[in-house]
C-alpha cells in the first residue's frame, strides 16, 4: 500500500466538486470527472473528500473519477473527513465510513479524519475506540485531525500515537496562524503530516498582486500560484489543490519543476502583511474571534485591498 514516502508533491482537494455546500444541478460533472481522472493519471496520488461537500456529490464524482482513471486503488492514499454535519453520533460516523467504502468500491480508507469539534462533541475516548475498531477490521489504516488548536492536537496525538497520520489546516501566503501558533511545528516535530488546504486562497492571493509575489513571478517566469505552491512544499507541507480543467492541473504540477533560491525562500518565510492585525482565533466555539477555517475566506474583509 502507498506510504508517505510515495506521495506526489500535492494532493487533490474536493471542495467545489459537484457544487459547494449544496449539489449543483448545473455542475459540469463529466468535466470534473475528466479533470480528476487526468490528475490521478499524472501521478497525483492523495485525495481527500467530505460527505458534506455538495451533499455527497463530491464523493460520488471522485469515486467515478478513480474508476475512470484506471489507477490501482492501492496506489492512491484516500482520506475521508467526517464533519459535525456528517455525523452526530459514533454510529452515524461509522455509517459514513461504510457508505464511503461501498461508493468507492474499496475495502479500506487510508485515513479517517475528524474535525476537532466532532471529536470533542462525541468524546475522545469514543473516537479512539472507533478508530481502534476500524483499524482492527481493516477499514482504515490511520486517523487524521483537522482544524485543531495546538493544545488539542497534542491531546489527540497522545491518545492515538502513531495512528495519527496527518493534521489538515489552512495555510497560505497571507494566513499563517497555524504556523505562528505552533500547530504546524508540533506536527512536524512528531512526524504528523501537515496537509494544507486553501494554499492559494482559491486564487484570491494572486489577485492581490503582492509586490514580493509579483517580483518572484517575474524572476522565475512562473505564475504567482506556482511560486506559492513551490514555497509551501519547500516548508515540508503538503498542499491540496482542486483543479477543474486539465490546463490547471498541468499548471499546478509545473509548480515543482524549478527551485526557488534560499534568499527568496527567506523573503517568503519572513513576509508580513502590511497593516494586518490578525483576529483572535475562536478554537472552542466561544463566539469570540474567528474560527480558523473561516480566516482565509475573511482575509480580504479583514485586510481590504488599497483603493
């Protein structure tokens, strides 16, 4: 079976596949299946999906794409995320796993991923018992966590040990709270893969034309998005990218065929957004601050472009 050392430079995220929070009846299903299949055939071998996306349609289209690609299932690392909207009990969470196995036509999921909120809601011991059961039955190999506070990531890791494969969190050129607050650092120190969503902030970062990205784009003859993806990977992070066309797939893969000089990596690493005061992160639903998964979407509101 596929291991971390076999991974491609980036993985496939499925937000926007089949719709967004609701299924889109006008969605270009065949086009997205083709793009996903093309991505898999290009050697991208990590996919993550959630039943909540497009009311389950993202899972269905991904399943069709995997089958169409002809890539051996054992050569693809598949993560199924389970969110609060997907399951309100352990039984419902287990049902989601079984549904996914049936839809994908496979006997195992590589990692079953939970949000911190779901683990806290259902109880850490109950989740641990569920994961132990799923691993014992061969239905999953690992567990992962997403959108966790630094403290809870440590707690989950102490409970699950080497069964904890990855932490998935937001990180991009503008929004670096997971790094600044120690989430990514703890993961790296403990051999937990940092899977990154919204590395390009859904193309909104490039639209801001930050001078440093414009400068490096011109220097290396690459798009701003390619500079960002190359930089994210240079940090040891693993970005998830959704591409709906073959051209975008090729553009993203070309992000890794050049090397950014250390001096320029240092500039990227030390960059601070001018006049940006990051809000307090509301990790535990207190109603004070911004939830970590919302921060990238809210960035332009929190730090509006100069007129």
